[in-house]
C-alpha cells in the first residue's frame, strides 16, 4: 500500500468539527493530508506531517471534500434548448416536457446513452464532483428503465429507480395500471441495478397514495426511499418522506410550517436544487428558513435536459448563497456533507481519517471563492480515492 | 499570407443580418469561414467553401464571435472575499470597499499587478472573450494610475483612465483638489496610455458637475468619454452620458423614463453588468425595458475584486436571460456586437468579411446552450486573429 502526502494546503475543509477550528467545516490552515489505500489516514498541520511514499504539492491552494451531487438524472438522450428559450420568453414550467426526453431516450442506442452520460460525468468530475447519484426515469418501460439503471451503474453505485417520474403519455388513461407496472415487473427488472427508489410526488406527477405504494414496493424489494416533492406546489411530499424515513426529499420550494418542522425533527434531508429554480425561473427554495429551523440541507444539481442542464456544483453553491441566503460555509457543507447525508453515506463529503480521499483543490486561497467568483473555473485538481482524476488545465 | 478554412461549423453566428437567416444574429447553418491575415475573408455554406492553405475542422460545433467584454477593472491586487461574505449575510454594498483594493494595489509591485492581470486575462480568454476593456481606478495617485494603465496596455488597446473612480480617503477633505488633480497632472500622465476616459457618477462617488469636468478634460486630451452611472440610485449619469455623446453608460440599474428615452434616441450604449447585480444582491438592471424602447444594450463582466469578481461572459449571458429577461439571442448579441458598439469598434463582435477572425467554438449545437447550460464549460476552442488562443481541454 502506497501512502500519498498532500502537502502545502493553504486551507483544508474537513467537515469534521473535531479537527481544525472547531466550526462545522473543521478548517485546518497550512495543512497536510495523507491518503493510503484510497482513504484519508491522517490530517493535520503541515509542520507535523508524517513521511509518505509519494508527495503532491498543492501550492497553498484551498482543498475541499469532493462535492457529493445527490440528485441527477444522468442518463438520457437529446436536448431541450428550444423549450428553455420558450420558457425564458414567458411559458411556465409544468414538467410536461419530460415526455420529449422520454421519446428521445427510448429511441437512443445504449452506446448513445452511455456516451452522453460519460460526457456529463466527466464534466461533473472536472468541476469537483466525486460522488454522483443517478436516477432512471426517462425510460418508463420495463426494458428502458432497466437499461438506464444498468448504464448508470457503470458510472456510480448511487443509482435510483425513478419509474414513477411521470405517467407516460401512452398510460394516461390507465394511471393505476402504470403504478402497478412500476411496483411490479418494472421494479423486478430494476431493483438489481438500484440502491434507491424515488417518486415525483407533486401536481402533474403522482399523488400521495400512488407515491406511498411505489415507495412501499421499493422497500419490499430492498431499495431505500427518497422523494421529489413540493417543487411546484405545497403538497404531501415532505410529510410522506418524513413518515417513511426517506433519506431525502428533494426540491422543497413550497413548504408549510408543518413541513419545515417535520424536516427539522427528522433525519430526512431537505435537498435543494437551485439550478432548477434558475433554469425554470421559479422562486428559490427558502434555505434560510430550513436552516434556521434546524433541518439538514443538501445542495445538488438536478442535472437533466429539461429543467436544470447544470453539472457545476460551484455554480449551485454560488446560487444558494446569492438566492437562498446560505452563507458560503453553509453552502459548501450542504454540497459535500449534506449530499453525503442525503445518500446516507459517512465515507464521503468529509476529509477526516477513514473517509475516502476524494478531494478538490481550488485555484483560490479559500472555499469562499466558490461563491465570490461565480462562473470562474476554480477547481484545478480533483483526486478520487487519493488518485488524480483531473489535473490543473494550466 | 496563409488562408485558414474553419470547416464543419454546425451553427455560425455572424451578427451580420445580410448573411444567413436574416435575423440580427445572421445565423448560417452547416457553415464555413475563411480567415486570412487575421481577418475574416469569406463566410458561407460549407458546401461552397473555397480552398485554403490550412483547415480547422470544428466537428459540427456552434461558433460565435469572440465575446467583447467592454467593462473590466483588470489590474488590481488583493481580494475581498470576507467583504463579499459579510454582504451576503446582509451588509449593503456602498462602494466603500474600493479603498481596500486601492491600498492593496498601491502596495503591490508591478510584477504582482502584471501577474494578477495576466491570470484574469487568460481566464477570460479561456471562456471565449477576445476583446477586453481595462480601466484604471485602483491607484488614485498620478504614479499609480499611470502604472495601472501601462500594465493594462500590455494586454489590450482598450484602456480607460478612471482616476475619478472614487475620491481617495486622503483627499476626503479636498474633493475639488482631487478633481483638479484628475483633470490635470493625473490626466497628463495617463492620457498617453489610454483610449477612454471614465467617471463613476453616482451617490458616494462623483456628482454631475465633477463628472462633466472630468470628461471635458479627458476629451481635451484626446480621450473618448464613457461613464459609470445610475448603479446605486437614479441620478444625472445617463443624461450626462447622452449629452456628451459617450460611447456607453454602464450599470443603468436605476433609470427614469426620461433616461430610457434618452438612451433609445442616442448612440450611447447601455452596458449592463449582471455579475455585479449578482454579487451585490442588487436588483438587476431592466434590460427588457431598454430593449423594448429601442436602446442598444451591451453586456460585460465588470470584473473587479469588490462587486463582481466575474470573468465569464457565458455566466453573464445566462444571468441576463434568467434575470433581465433578455432572449438568448439578445444576450449573445449584447455580449458581442453590443460590446463592440460600446467600444465604437466595427472590427470585432461580428464574423462577417472584414472583421477580425476572433471566434469561440462551443461544445454545443447552438449558442442557446450558453444560457441553457449555466456554469458548464462550453467554450472549447478560441481563436484570435484566426490563430488558436485556447484549444479544447479534452
């Protein structure tokens, strides 16, 4: 086993309050980190760094845990820029365009889907993301959902079966039949390729009883529940997610006081997706209200070709600070440790001993620059499991 | 002289209505472009492309004119991320932090200033910007303003003397004396290094009479007028800019109906800076109102370490579409041809015959993706004067 010393870290964010300055971010200045066998084995002051087999000099850069993007729709075909332009000219977002992508995805070969997913995965990695969740949901047939998950599984262990994304057009007259398919043959085909089950519980998608049936069937098949909810209107999504012990409820734009209290007193993470609010010109989720109530907040891209064709977690952080009134520190935590909590992972989203050595080195003296310098290509080097994934473009 | 054929352009934006589809963007599909001696000499359908000495295959990418960033404060030292974080936590932006950068800039060596400016210039070029305006204004002494312009001139011909950025702290008791210095010895030292003269005419900066005196002195020294105005409040800035025939008045957040009419009936460009509105959490300028009235609108980054540490014109375009209700086409035009108009240049910001061969090739089928895919690194290749400036990172 080779030990690698990452030295000359100007500012190291560990997300471990026991390390460093005692804040939630656990910041160590003038730091070093040792990785061995893919894991962090030592973190501390550069002065006290132990010897190692290899050394990577980070030149005084700030280092943060690799971003954990806990909500993406990674595998699809086609694009919807014309729909985007029409929306920016005033047409509302209703989710109705999902069927456009379903049609393109069903028509695409595995090779096309794989190439597109790999391109986006590479783009995410280059912007500092080292853990990616990927949902199905653009197939909506047994075979298509299964192949989306099979391709997703080539890229990540965090795969989510979202057969209950929308009722496909051909099943509009038989909603119950479609839900039964999702809970039956489609689940049987997909469960071997998925860790999670998800349902879009909102106006225009699935109602409370349907969502409950889907998540119960998934649980019976060994999948863990998560939920899209409260994006387009107030509704039962958050309440149901908390009741079922879902790891996360995602979007959370329209919350009642009861919803906020339910999240604050549960282990269900509120995952906010400012890229979707940006790209649909929707009111941003109120992160400040959730944080002040004591809820756990995660940030993710919602990468998809309809409502958020975003891969950049730095942009998501900048939007969360500008638009959701998170501090830069809260936003970074939500994009790393928060995403890990939303995936019930304790080995990512932090850089304390025992964690995976997944880290991003920034061309900046502090993580604050992720929000202070929106749009700038600050992520210079990315390491996954202690190995170089992306190196400085200069 | 070597002729270079840029072939396999899926979508070419020329900004020449006489070419292509007749729109303001002058779009040619399945296009080619020939450059010779740094200039565009031929544009048309790929089928009809003439022979050339060299060939660059753009693989079906969309190609746009290189961005014209007509408002930057490129040369400075230090950073103000702590001020940014405090502002995001609720402190208002007053422009008072400018003196922080002035102190850091005065204390910095030429080498430090040059290295920082070159780093930002490279970042801008990599994101597709091929013409950059650069202002002084963080020196505010005769020697410091002169050296900022001298360093700027190493990087661009579009240099602007902004001694009238703010009244420096040491002159607070003698505003008239400072204005006389700007109009006298400072102008004498700076004019040989500058094309433009600029003044920040707003609350907390300079009043109408002061601004008029500065621009008149600049004009007498052969400099062309431009103006920062109406950022923080309604005021005389726009009216003065139009009266004096300024090429541009920049910010334009707070306009009366008279201001809008004055802009619509003049050749003075309204340059909007959404990065500053983003980073100061200020209300965005109302581009829709200006466009609907018939004013010419430009978009620029306002790159500076206080209110807009932004280098990415693609981010500026995305913000203008989301927040200012520009269409993706209007935003692209404003970021290219609009910037050229704001600099009174007819050789950049377009790709018709005679223009400089400054172009950006996008990893996308259409320029619409600049707004549709916010934060994504879409600019793959950049050519200035027909030569490779940046090549695809893949």
